[in-house]
């Protein structure tokens, strides 16, 4: 029996990148997993197929974390298919990187709608529906601790999700529900678009000597949602190879 056997996990933005790695890892550990996506049903169904072919249980459910009706339906359908939820991992995020003097209202709305309001919606619903003793993981970014040029608005929007999570950890502690934050460093996904020189510089600055892989971050999440992490809540885990 694997350590998450009998558990139900909802992972937002899990059709690709880090979210995909998290969904597959939790399924490998025994959880029934909801693969959430916004605009890539083919990729989501591929993740579901990979999980099912590996002997796991998974379904794909569309919906944007920034749309409250979508969030309610996402939780409703998860419960309808698998039952009460044990684990919620909010990977979803939007990004804008540009100099501060060039930022626009549209840039602000784009990132804060998903990263702040979306986090509020997901964490609210998770708090209402998760089982006692459950696990909630909110994703952030190493940029909230290590500011980078052009990254101010992204870091600011992610910091909102962090604060929601830390407050919620205090609010749900009496139910033995843990709420933690995972903040990846630069991770090798299809969303990483950087010149080779910049990537090489980051590798040189990282004590462990390489870029992070989605599976590296998924390993951290797998620990936080396991029984082994029952004494950890309200923490921000920097999954970054030591670059800070």
C-alpha cells in the first residue's frame, strides 16, 4: 500500500509543467487525482491516461481558478467523482515580467486575477471542503524572497497567495489541516524562455549545480501532503537548489 492510498487530491493547472509532475507523483503515491486545466484538454487527457496506464485513478476537469463559478464546479465534480477531498494543491499562476515603469493596468489585472484572487477562491473552497487532517499546498515563487529585475509585479501577486495561506494555516490548525507554501526556483519547463547565457549563469549560482526539474518540486509537494509532514504548517519551502 502506498502512502496516499485512499486519498483524493485536486491539483490545479496540472496538464503541464510542475502541475503535471505533481499530479503524476501524487497518483504514483496512491491518490485519486483531479487534473485541472484551462485551455489544453488534450494535454490534460494525456496526463490522465499516463496515470491510469500506470495503475492509478484520475480524471480531467476544466476550469479557471480566477472564475468563482469554475472553482465551485471543480470542487463539486471532484467530490461527485471521488468523494471528500484530502489534498488541494494550487499550482495555477499567471506571469508578467517587464520593467516597473512599463507596467500597465492590464498587466496588473492579468497576474492579480489569477495569483491573488484565484488563490483566494481556491483556498476558501479548500477550507470549506477538505477533510479534517487534510493537506493544502499553495504555490508561490522564490521571487518573493529574492527580488529580480522585471519580476516585481509577479512576485507581488504571488505574495498575496502566500499571506492567504499563512493566515489559513492558523485558521485550520484546530482541524489538523496543514497549509504550506512551495516556492520553486527557476525550473526547467516549457514555460522557461531564457537565453542560454542566463540559464548558465543561474546554474553557476545554484549550489546543487543544475536547474530544477518539475519532478524535484513534485517531490517536495509529495512530502508536504504525506503523514510525515503532520507537524509542518504555515511554512514556505524554497524548492530551488539553494540559489537564495
